[in-house]
């Protein structure tokens, strides 16, 4: 039988308005597939008998049989006559994600891929969890988003542009949005931007892939933080770059290994405002040293400023791009955290000579970002709603961080030490007990709690074991339930002393 949390996930899928057009059996099949992909039902685990699941969900047994048949056809489950249905054997995918044996087989048999294609495929890509549950990291609270206001602005835009908004748009991005972004990063992030230096993209991920392919050749060296954001690492690996990990201490990435390196590296990739995953801020002297290094070596600084809107004590430090008089910095921003991930709008602020080449490159990827979404977002920003939303969410998130850190101290003090961040949507915790990180993450997942282990983010394996706990998308009550579940799960896997 499914556990309560698994059954609730399936029910949430069935009830979600976005899935309303799908036949019932397809919704059930997708919901179970997602549980498997998220690792919530491990390989070899039995699925409920079709009669029992039909009764729990209030649907016919034929509906469940159709869902199971499709899962079987796709290789997600095995069906054994007389004993039931079981999740197919799994192999590791990305942190927090798994893929089926069938996918693994396909990976080994991928026919005639180019070296670049093979590296891309082997990177495993980045798949986000579709229905996040505590403590999936980096997820903003979409339940508090002012949807009626967004809808109203959408109607206004459509009324004013008419069918023009249905045609192709400028590959560099809609001018009103580029203007709004430039004003915002100048004012709030201390950047030096103008609308004609902004390139609107679908995500930071797209920006990193573009940088990797347009600024470096396969085999070129790039310094990355150690530990690093897996999306950046994968984009660089897929482009065939040689990633050179550089240790992060309490002041951010260490600069001596970069300044002293005799071999020429073409770029450094950073999360300076709020290092992922440690949460530290890059010290000013290091920022200035890196800017000098980049200018001297004609190298690039790729600055990922993914969540600095959410800073809970004082103002966040200004971005590196604004300090760089030599125009060697590419600033990457995203609305994934500040608004909602489904929006799929990110951007780069480019040195002037890169604007045309990068814009041409993006035309070969996807032409341009969806025009309607850009125009609505521009209006959202111009009308002051973006600032208001960020301010409101900053208050909510600061309170949730407070709640989570108190809960961790109260219920998890035998297991972990929280590292309270100055900002962002997730809190790192270091394991202080003898439970191996992988065991802790798996035990949590079995009770419906999502943790992102820290070790896989370290290139050199030298980091402290622990995990990230996302708090922004979950109410205090949900945080409390999940912390209690986690405490029980960790207790159950603790080695006897
Ligand atoms: C450090 C970092 N950069 C970038 C992103 C992704 O942003 P986007 O959705 O714009 O690709 C994330 C998302 O989790 C992140 O943690």
C-alpha cells in the first residue's frame, strides 16, 4: 500500500487544475511516475494492488490497470504474475533524482552521438521536481503569488497589442522588459546596465550553456567554486570544458589558486552574493582581485546572481559586474526565485562587444523568449509590483527561516548543526552524527521529505557531509510536520552505540 504522503501526492496530482484535461488513468500514471523519478518509491518497492489503489482513490480498477500498463510499457515498473507490480531497478541520476533502468540502458546504447552530444547526455541534465515537498531547495512560494493581478496585466497587454503579440519578437528581448531589467539591476544590484546590454533568455541555465559554448572551446579551463551549483557544472561539462574546482571558505572562493595558476584559464564561474550551496558572500578584496585577474588575462567572470533579492539582514552586497570597469563580467539574473519557476525568464547583462554574438547564438537555440510573458513581466515591473512582491516575500521567507532554524535546533540537535544563511531560499545543515549523508537523504525520502546532499556538490570530496533544507515554499505548519518526520527518520537509521 502507499504511505499516506505518497497517496496525498497522487491525489494532489489528480486535483491539480493544470492536469484537468488529461484522462484519469494518464494522471494517475504521471503521478506515480513522478513519485518514482523523485525517488519517493525506491526500486524494487511494491506498488499497491490495483483493487486497493482504486478504492483509495475512488476510481475504477480498470483505470488503475491502464495506468500500471502504461508505467510497465515505459519501463518504470515490472509486473510479476501472482505477486504484483514493482518499481523497476533504479540508477542514480542527478542529486535528488533518479532514472529508470530503461533510461540507463538507453544511455549506454545512445547511437552515434557526437563527443559533445555524449558529454551532454552523460551530464544527466538538470530536472527539477515538479511537485516540490519539504525541503526541496531553491523553490519560491508560488501559493502567495498575486495571480489575479498577473491575469489583469495579461488582459491589458493583449488588449493593447492585439494580434501583434502573437508574432515573433526581438531575439534580444522585448524592449520594455530590457529597460525594466536594466533599471532594476542598476538600482538594486549596483550593476552598470543599459537596455541595449540586456539579453532576455529563458533561464540562468540557458545563460550558462550560452557562455560555455560562445566564450570557451572544448578543453579550455574554467575555474568553478568547490562546492558548486550542479547546473553550472553540468553546463560546463557538457560543453567539454575542463572544470578546475577552487575551494570556497568563509569569504567565498579562494583567489590565490586562481592568481597563482600558471596555466591559462579562460573564465571563472561564481555565485558571489550568496554562494551555492554554502551561503557565504564573496569578500570585496577577492572580488577586486578577480576583476584584475580577468582584465590581465582577458578572461571572463560569469556571475550567477540567482537569489540576492532575498537578503534578510541589511542590503546584499553589490554585484561584481558593477565593480568591473574592464567589462569582463557577464551578469546572470533569473526570475525563477523572485517570481516563479514556470515563468522561464532569465537574462544576462553583457559587455557591449558580446551583445550581438550572444543574441545570434540564442536565435539558433530558441529564437526568443515568449513575447506575452515578457510584456506582462515588463508591466509587472514598471507598475512597482515586482518590488512589492519581493518585499512581501522577503518578510515571509525571513519568518520561515526563523521557524525552520528553531525547529532544527529543537528536534534535530542530535543530528545536525544548522548554518543559518543571510539570505536565499535554503538553509545548509552539517551532519554532526555518525549517519552517512546518503543514508540520511534516503531515510528522509522514504518518509516524504526531500533533502539535497552536500557531498555530490563537492568536486574534490573534501567537504563536510550534510544537506540543504529549502524553507521558502512551505508554511510554518508544513515545516514543523516535515522536521518531526525527519527527526524520526534519522533516529530510525542511527547506528546503535
Ligand atoms: C545557483 C543557481 N543558479 C541558477 C539556478 C536556476 O535558475 P534558472 O531556473 O533561471 O535556470 C538555480 C536554481 O536552483 C540555482 O540554485
